[in-house]
């Protein structure tokens, strides 16, 4: 099997994490969730009560943390951390730092395994030369419903209308920021993930089969 790099970009709640996990299992690729790194840094800043507008303090924290863990935990998915993560993601120095962590990790491990990496700028900025680039698209109201259910499932109290508002705001931040805005990467396949997941998986598997077996 070729050691390929697959990138998955898309807005919050599009299901790209779940899709990445599936591809990782199906094709034996290492799954790297870049959003976790933004969330980890958000958690550190939140725990230390850092004012996000204080650029010098944020930079100091980054300098201190030569590494961030890719490990997931429930707290990282809370609305508070989600909102801080998208706020700090607008800063170029934060993006440079996180992109380097991802690049280093891939370079150190690509001899052993291929990768599936999901985020907002993976196919457009971080791994422009990936073997396969995907962009997952889903209507905002469907995403808000899914997110609402996710939060209820992890025991967080939430109001659908507030979730919809938060997701719209996050989309706005992601799509309109000056640095690495969320875009459909050049050469990416746009996959609508609105009906059945099975449909989505089948479409993606066909694309990977083509790369792996040339059929
Ligand atoms: O994907 P996830 O929702 O976990 O990402 C958390 C936040 O990190 C997003 O709202 C987004 O603003 C930011 N992010 C980013 N670029 C990435 C991954 C995440 O800007 N590659």
C-alpha cells in the first residue's frame, strides 16, 4: 500500500473528524486532527486565564510549549474551548506554530505510515501537495442539529438556537480571516455529507482505490 497523505477540510460540524477516523481505519492511515492542537492551546490559555488580546502573553505561552498533545479529551470539545480555539486561530503566529507541529510529526512518521489529516487549511496551506484533497460540505442548520446532539450526548446543557448562532459565527471567523481562511483547496473534491454517511464513505473509498490501485 502506498503511504499517501489525504487532507480533509470543511466547516465546523461537517463530520470531517468522523470521516477521517473511518478512512484511517479502513486504509491504515494515521489520523491527525489539527483542530485538537488549536483546542489544546485554547485550553492552556484558558487555564492560565490569559487575555487573548494580549499578544505578548500568548506568544510567551507558545514559546514555553515546544509541543502540544494530539490526545483528545471531552473538555476540549466544550463550547468555551471551541470559541477560544477559533479566536486564536486567526493569528498568523499561532497558525505558524501549529503548522510546524503538524509538519514535524508527519515528516518523522511518513516512512512508517500514510496520513489522513483534517482541519480548515490542510489541503490549501499545510499539505498542498497531498495525494488526495477533500472538502466536506454540509448546510449550516444540519451541522447545528448534529452539534446540539453531540453536546447533549456529552452532558453539556445547550440551546439549539445558540448553537446555530455559534456555528455561524465560527464559520464567519474561519472563512473571513486574513490568515489561511477556510476555502475549497485547489484540486480538492467537494463531498456533500448531508444524506447517508455510507454514501460519503463509498465516494471517498473510490477516490482512494484509484490512487492505490489505479482503477
Ligand atoms: O476542527 P475543530 O472544530 O476541532 O477546530 C477548532 C478550531 O480550530 C476551529 O474553529 C478553527 O477555527 C480552528 N482550526 C483552524 N485550522 C485548522 C483546524 C482548526 O483554524 N486546520
